[in-house]
C-alpha cells in the first residue's frame, strides 16, 4: 500500500481512540426514575388544559367579534361607496347638461356679438353716407359761391375795360 493510505488509516484510528477515551472520562447525567413526579407533572399539565382551552375560546370569540365588526364596517363602507358612485353619476349627468347649456349660451353670445357688430357696421355706413352727403352739399354750395364770385369779378373787370 501507498504511504498516503497508511497515514489516513492511522489518523482515523487515533481519532476513534481519542473519542472513546473522552466519552468514558466525561461524567454521565444521572438517570431519574421518579414516577410520582412525572405523574404529578402530567396531572398538573392536564389540569391546566381547561384554562388554556378557555383562553383559546375567549380568543376565538374576540376574533369572531372583530370579524363581525369588520364585516359591518365593510358593509357600511360598501353602502357609502354605492352612494358615492350614485352621486358621481348624478354629477356627471349634471355636468353634461351644464356643458350643453354653456355651449348654447356661447352660441347665443356669439350671435348677439355678430348682430351688434353688423348693426355698428350698418350705423357707421349710414354716418359715412350722411357726412358724405352733407360734405357734397356744402361743397356744392361753396363751389357755386366761388364760381359766382369768380364770375362777378370777371364781369367787373370786363366792365372797366369797356
């Protein structure tokens, strides 16, 4: 055999021997054979079981009550949610009606604005026509006066030369 295997086998044997020596030198725990203590402890634990059962029942009842309370709160919240949804639908329909009314009012305002602009334009044209007519009349009278004045002046000059 190879030397490597010898070393491994020797190490293994030494480890087993040391383990046997250590286990034999360490003190072992003393065994107790007290049946009365075990019986008393068992009865004591058995007598404590109803208290634990009662505690578990109380805990179960509290949990059931909390569950019922949560169910009631959930029902109330559900009702409030339903009411809120109904309110939102009514607001939405109201909003739609208001939008339509706003569009109609906007059209009416635009129509009134257009009518007012047309009326102002018509009045402006009438004013311009009146001022133009008055200007033409004044111009006509002034032109006639100037022509008469010019003709008189020529006729006076012509009378001097004769």
